[in-house]
């Protein structure tokens, strides 16, 4: 009985340690952000929190669809988006 409890405690401890790894990495990333970037992250989080659940679900589905695309197709779409954004920026400056 005591041996079983010890094994369970060790298993839970290892599980918590494994789960804490990504959290500490995210915390480290947060410390490296500039104040402007931190503000943007917080604003986006607040916007996410205010979204209705059906919109959140739709965004999750879109994200999953994006992740399933082949890497070369994602790169082409990113490049096209950047080109369009740059042309809009230039047009707006003129």
C-alpha cells in the first residue's frame, strides 16, 4: 500500500515537472519581450477573452487548418500576405 502511494506520488511529480517545462519557457519568452510587445500580447488576450465561444471555435478550426497545410504552401501564403501588406503600406504613405 505504501509502495503504491510512493509510485503514484513520483508519477504525479514527474507529470508536474514535465508540464512546468513549457510554462517556464513561456515565462522566459515573456521577460524578453519589449513593453510594446507585452502590451500587444495583453490586448490580444483581452480581445480573445471577450470573443463569443462560436468565434473562438471558428478561429481554432482555422488555425488547425493552417497547421495542416504543407509547409511550402504556408510559406507561399505568408509571402503573398507580406507583399500585399507592403504594397498597402506604400500606397498609404503616398
